[in-house]
């Protein structure tokens, strides 16, 4: 039975354009509902931390969600862009969640197919893709791909020019390992590009259809999808990149100067793949990602519908990496260098989550029964903004607001 049989009590507010104008004077939140089990002082500090980064033009806008024991704190902040007159971000704003795609879709999909006996997590990649049995890749297993211990490079080259999912697969299969599989942790999009294709082969469905039918639909994630412009207006979607001339355009050379990405995936590799990949491409809202987080804490089910078995949840969220390497689950980050900022200083090792390059976080702490979601378009307009210090602040304040101590959880 679900731990959340009815919708949780919610605290919801939208900081309006007037609030942003009054930042220097310290605009207050608009209180709605109860936050009895969350620390209101820390919630106010979370608001201020995000608003300070908006005021410093580190990001145009964002949404935040903290939840514990059925009590929710939600806020929307800022505007779609830095430009005067831009629309205000709301709780229904859709964001490009970048690498959160790996844990919202790809890793769960692989685990679902393993539950059904269609994939073996300990099998070599070459069993499923014989064309990949070269360049030292014959020893790579699905576990290595899921835990970023394959020894493959971080990403696919952009040159010579290529386009399409099949071209990406061929290029991935042509890469040689730089280290023996299982001997090195290196976060790699190639791992999840291969896994995304594996989901398609094992299921007989395009990745986007599998995601809709097996994850987004059953979980009630109504605003989540790949290629969102096929189902909603661009006006709902926070823009990410504006095309530029010169050397700064190296990663986004396919964009004309001034061209705005809104509803088209920010990741240039997945853009070449047509907007759908195992490594990126999902667009979502804060409430949809929160439904996924709620399902994780409930052991794989939500509102009476089971999405993943408890064993799959364990594989997705608890350490599965080879001995001696950074702690990664088969999807979630636990204690790699990328985990330290979103985890903050108080959530223990044993909490887990993931980030996205566009400025997104999902972090879950089973011990306190809390999680937080942060979505933003910090990459607008040119990828140059750095919000890592904000990540640490949000992780620490979220733990404090939810009453999580500093003692480590068992590994």
C-alpha cells in the first residue's frame, strides 16, 4: 500500500514580478497552508538563497520543492529570462532537466526490463550489441554502464558532423576504453546513450514511448516528456540557450545567432540525436519530479501503483559501484564528487540523488523521509553561470528544514 494514498498537504506560492522588484527590501513569501513539520526559518533562508542568485543574474528563475512526511513546501521564483518584461516562472513551468533524464527514465527502464528477464545487469554489453565488442569494450557490463565505471570517455565527439540515434550508437560503439572496465569512475554520457538504445532494443519501443507508457503515465507525471513542443506551447517552457557568434558558440554551433532554445533539448549531443537520448532530453515540472521522488521513498510505488520492485529500488538508490570507486547506485549518485554539493553538509552518505547540467537537482534522504527538487535554467543564455555554491546551500538548508542530522547512514 502506498505511503501517500492521498495528495500531500501543500504550501504553494508564486513570487510575482512585484516581489522581484522589491528584492532589495526583502519581499516576504505569500504564506498558504501548513508547514508544521518543516522549519520555517530554514525555508525563508532557502527563499533568500535562490532570490540572491537571481538578483546576481546567476539564473533567471527557478522552482523549489521540499517534502517530508506528506508536508510540502513549494515556491517559484524569478522570470523565464533576464530580460525586462519576461514572464514569471510558475510551479507549472516546464524545465529541461538534462541529466536527471538518466535517473527519471533510463536507469529505471533498464531495471524494469531486468525484472522482466529481458536484460541481465551482469551481462557484457557485447551480448546485446556485438558491434560494440572492440576497443576494450568486450569486458563492459551493464552494471559498469549504470555506475559510470565502464572506462569510456565522457562524451561523443561532435566532429566529423553526424546526426541521428543510429549514428550516435555507431559512434559510441566505435569508442575505445581509456581504462579497464571496473577500475575507474568517470561520469560518461556515452554510458547512458548506450543504455538508452538498449532499452529500445530490449523493449521493442522507442525510448520516449517506453518512458510515457511505463514511467510518466503510471506515475501521473502529466507534464513530463521528451520533445515537449509536440504536446505543449513553448510559452510554458523555460528557455535555455541563445545562439551566439564566435568561439563561444563551439558547443551550440547549430544555433543561429540570437536563436532561442525553448522546448528543444539543451544538450548538443542529444539535439543531434533528434531530442531523445538515454543521457538527456526529458522536460518536466517540479511537481512531476516530486512525484518520482515520492515513489522512491515509498519503495517503488505511488498511490497504489507499483512502478519498480523493492529490489530494483535498492539497485537504483544504494551503492552498486565496483569496490574502491566513488559510491554510485545503478543510476543515483551517493558519494561521488558530483554528490557533495547537492547533498550539502548535513544529509548523510546514504542519501542519494542526481543533478542536471541546466541547473536541476533531485535529492532524497530515506532516513529523514525527505527529499527536495530544484529546477532552473541557470544555463540561460550562454552556459556560463555557476550555481554550485547555491547547490550546497540548498542541500544543507533542506536537511535542516526537514530535521535531518549529520550522523552517517549505514552503507
